[in-house]
């Protein structure tokens, strides 16, 4: 029986970071992963392949349009096979990188499906059926999540796909219907629209991207609409029939009214993700997930002594960097240190064009909490870098406490917003006031100056607008 200090079930951003941190702290660690590669959803079928396609498709579209404005005349020709190949190569390089880090930090990768069989006990069943028994004082559940199914719409990964299928379509659809105007739907919808598909997004709510600051979401929807994406808001899909080369969907207004039928070559179902704990043996240690499938934790501790949980399997934003934060804090606690995660400072980024990035509170959340705030907003139309690059869409918006001036939330929409938000994560972690940012010299000409100008706007002394 192999003995460990900690066994981690799942090798995604939660699990692999937990394994590496455990190794760094001198704990004997095993990571159990059933996939043939490490890296979990994020590296294999999530963040990484989607960003590879977003990057390539953005350049393809720019080459067919915006390049000419810059005096570069080319006629781009799509080679979808090569686009998919470079995506797969990047993914392989990244997953191999995790294997290297495991070796470097003396973390064992136990290949196969992990099942908890009692306190401190895990059984791993390999692909060939061989079973290995492991023991440890601590077990960390990092089994992640899976797409939420939609009743009446069966995923066949041929015509009706989830995000995994949408990352590897064999052709550019003539028409694609996306169900769900969330992050997956808008990112992958953008990829296929840029490559030539007519994309229609059907969303249950009367807005896109719930959770995003309202004003920013409205600007975002306007921009995507201008690019040719169509939105059917306040609509629910009640059934789907997949044929050989197309799908027909029954869609009804949420508010009531006549149903209509929509036809498309392909349908992407992207209505959220749910924790994945199937066959994990939680009952053997007396852990019962909540109604939505999440494992309830208190500082990563489950109700069972010695059983911890992190990442998408527990509450909080389902994001790779959040899983990574959970992992480090959880392992530090197992090692007798003081792990901590500030969930208010987990940033969100939508990697579309324009990008949308935010951290902290939205105006709506502050209103609801009765917090008095001031807003500074700066449009990229007045930012010199944005102007010379012909990328003037969007704005940076800083929200600060009306009394103390502490920064409470930042919302940026525009190219490279994701790169800009990190500055504000650091500032907010140090409890910066808006004036602190406003008085810090930023490089010229950069888009980050718009972030500073927004902070100056809170103080009432914006220079450039
Ligand atoms: P996962 O990454 O899901 O890893 C869990 C692993 O556990 C899996 O590999 C699974 O095979 C394994 N496993 C499960 N059960 C067992 C078992 N019993 N035995 C052995 N192994 C098991 N997040 C971002 O922050 N940025 C992005 O840009 C981004 N893009 C995304 C794009 C898409 C299309 C999708 C689907 C997700 C995206 N995400 C993104 C979300 C991100 O992928 C997840 O938040 C992150 O992967 C969660 O990490 P995790 O370790 O908790 O779980
Ligand atoms: P999501 O929660 O972001 O969006 C789902 C959308 O579907 C919501 O707008 C919701 O109102 C809508 N919806 C729900 N049921 C519906 C129905 N029956 N009909 C029509 N619409 C319906 O979920 P999504 O896009 O599937 O992504 C899952 C998670 O993956 C995200 O929440 C995010 O945590 C993560 N992710 C992160 C990315 C990033 O950080 N850039 C990229 C992709 C995914």
C-alpha cells in the first residue's frame, strides 16, 4: 500500500497546483488523474485551446479587414486543419510542462480513476482495470466540473456540441446557434463567427453575461452585435432535433408567447458548468454535496476530517486562477501554515474582442449593499495608444468608496483589458485608494493610462478626456 502525506484527486489547475505546492513544502504527494494528460479542463479542453482559437481567429479576421486600414493588403485563406493543429501542439506543450513540474517537485502522478473508499483511503483504477490502493492522512478533492446538460437538448458532439465539441468542429458552420450568452458561448461564438459562421445566441435572461457590471455588459452586447452576432434574449430552448446536417430548435419566449423553430448547422450548449463528483465515493466518508452538486467547505475542509476540496468542485467562481489560489491555500493549511484566498479579488476576463475584465464589486452590487460610491470612467477613444492602433472601443471604469476613496471595483472593456486588470488586483489587495493610482506615473503611450485616467476621474481631475 503506497503511503502519502496528501493524495489529490484530479490533475487540473486545482489539483496540479496543489501537487506542486505540496512537493515544494516537502510533503509526499500523489495526484490521481484519469485523463491521459495532466492539466484538467483548463489545459485540455478549456482555457488553453479556447484562447488558441480566439487568438488565431482574431488575427484571421483582422487580416481580412482591419489590416487594410493599416495599409497591409492581404487575402487571408483559412486553413482550419493547421489552426486546430497549432492549438493541439500548444496544449501538448503545456500538459507536458505539468509533467515536468511534477518530476521536478517529486509529485507522483497516479494514472486512473480515483475513488475514496474510506477515511484516508483511495483506490485508483487504471485504464486496463488494474487497481492501486493508496493511503494518506489528507485527501484533496479537485475533480472539477462538467457542462450542465439542458433537458430536451442531447449533446451528440456531432451537430449538438458542448464546449469540448465546439473546440474541434471539423468545418466552419454556415450557421451556429449558441444556447447561453455566458463566457463560453460568447468566446466560442466569437471564434466561429470570425471564421465565417452566422452566429445566433439564445439567452434565457434579458441580458448577456450575468454577473458583469450592467453598463459594461450593454456596451459589450452592442459591440458583439456590431460584429454580426445576433442575440435572442429572454428566450428558452425547449427541444432540439438533430438531423444529419442540421439541427432544429424549438425556442419560446420566457415571458410567454408563441414558440418558434430555429435551424442551424450546429448548436453549442453553454448554459453553465456543474461540479463533477461522480463515482468519487464521497458517501464512504459521509460527505454529501449540496443540491447543485457543490461540496461544502469551510476553508477547504469538508465535513469529513482529513478530506479537503478545492476548485470548481466547491463554491466560488469556476475559474482556473481561483482553483489555483484554492490549491495553494489548502496545501499550506495542510502543511500547518496559514492559507488564505480573497474571493473579492478573483478577477474575471472574457477573451473576446473587445476583451472585458473586472475585479471587485459592480455598481449593482454596491447599490444593493447600500454602499455610497464614486465612479471615474475613461473612454479609449481619448487614449492615445488606442487611437494610433485604431482600437478605440470601450472604457475603463473605477468605482471607489465615496467616503474613504478605497477602490471597490474596476471594469474594463477594450482590447487587452485582461492584461490591464492585474494592476488593479494588486492595488486592491493593498487597499489602494483611487487617488493612489491617480498619482502613479504610467508609461506613455499605453492603454494602462486609460486605467489611471479613470482613477483620476474619481478624483475629479481627468486630464485627457
Ligand atoms: P478541472 O480543470 O476540471 O480538473 C479536474 C480534473 O479531475 C480533470 O482532469 C478530471 O479528469 C479529473 N478527475 C475528475 N474526477 C476524477 C476521478 N475520480 N479520478 C481521477 N481524476 C478525476 N477559466 C479561466 O480562468 N480562464 C479561462 O480562460 C477559461 N476558459 C475556459 C474555457 C472553456 C471552454 C471551459 C470549459 C472552461 C474555461 N475556464 C477558464 C474554466 C477552467 O477551465 C476551470 O475553472 C478550471 O479548469 C477548474 O480547475 P479544477 O482543477 O477545479 O478542475
Ligand atoms: P455561464 O454561467 O458563464 O453562462 C451561462 C449562460 O447561460 C448564462 O447567461 C445563463 O443565464 C444562460 N442560461 C442558463 N440556462 C439557460 C437556458 N436553459 N437557455 C438559455 N440560456 C441559459 O456558463 P458558461 O458560459 O457555460 O461557462 C461556464 C463557466 O466556465 C463560466 O462560468 C466560467 O466560470 C468558466 N469559463 C471561464 C472563461 C474565462 O474565464 N474566460 C471562459 C470560459 C468558461
